[in-house]
C-alpha cells in the first residue's frame, strides 16, 4: 500500500484534476455538446500526458531532490529512478495513443505536449525564461487538446492558448524560488500576468455576450490566487511562495470554469468548478509542487 501511494505521489493527483479541467474548458470553447462519448479519450489522454510529465520531472530531478526534497518518492528510495522513468514514458505514450483515437489532430497535439514535457524537464526547467515558457506551452497545449475535438476549433480559437501559457509561465517563474525564497519584483511580475489573464477572459466574455456571467468566476479566481500571492509579496520566503504556487496550480480549475462561462456553458462551468474540492482534498494527501 505504501508503495502504491509513492507511485501515486509521483503523478501529483491533485494536479491531474486540473488537467481534466483544461480539457473540459477546451471542449467548451470548441462548442462540443458533450452528447457524444468520443471526447472521453481526450480526458484519459491528459491524465497520461500530465501524469507522465510530472513523473519525468522527478526522474530528471532525482539528484537535486536528494538534497532539497529528500522525502519525495525517488530520493527516499520508495521508487527507483528506472521504475520512475518507465512509468513516466509509459504514461506519455498512453496519452498520445488515446488522443490519436479521437483523430490525427488530437494525436499531433498530444505528441507536441509530450515532447514539450521532456524539453522542459531535461533542459529548460532551471532557465529563468525558457522554463516558464516551455511549461506554459505544455498547459496551453492541453487546452488545445480539448479544442481538437473539432478540426475547425483550433484555427478559430487556438490563440486563447496564449492565456494558460502566460498564467502557467507566471506560476513556474515564482516556483523557481519556492525552496530558497525569492524577490518581490518576480512576484509583482506574476501579479501583472495574472491580471492580464483575467482581463483577457473578461474581454472575450464581453465579445461573446457573457460578461456578467463571467465576472463572478473571474473574481473567485483572482481571490484564490491573490491572497497567497499577497502574503508572499509581504514576505517572499520559500514556504509562502510555495503556498502561492500551490494556489495558482489548483486554481487553474476556476480559470477553466471561467472559460466555460465565457462561452455561455454554465452547466459545464459548474461541473468544472465541482472539481475544485476534489483537487483540494487530494492536495491534503499528496504534494502539489
């Protein structure tokens, strides 16, 4: 049982729920009616892609984690590096295969996501600019994966993937300081990027005639990410920055619910919002960052 928990911990279960929210948001943007079961492989695909990505993160960081986070499954000896590598690659392959069942476009997006996770974990992670950018591309690709259910959705709405790229870029940027502490200017830049994300959602909501319905979701998102970020700004130490990162990741669910509301699908928006307590519950049992 302890070994099973260690393997589950590698996949960051609380974060996996946020990946499901990405797909649901992408489906909503594409105008999917949710009446056809053909979208289910995309939900399975994102679990494989995201799970595989975070497992490979711990594989590549095994030596560093032995110093900074010795309690994690691999440095603690609960999971070997080789077992983690096999698990991560198998999950990534599963994600690509499941996405390809929906269509060539979905399979291609999944492949690009998988490659981006490898690039991030192997080369870009510790670079101040490339790290946030490549991680943002992974999350933006996840939104595109949901849109890929219809071939015409990405040409029309694919530019919206810039929003999660910016948002995750901000989170990744501040996460680089969650162990040793950081600088206020980095946190202020993250706050600016967060606000730009919310403003974009409001503007698109206005263009779709759903501004007033979108506002409560956007305000909830700002409140959830704003409180811990403000605390970190007052005292930019590692633990407070870690809480800001955790809030940013889990609050992706609310950001995705906002996208559903932007496009007028309030039942889907509420369903996505219902994933939040699930993610919060898992976050109590498993690490988020």
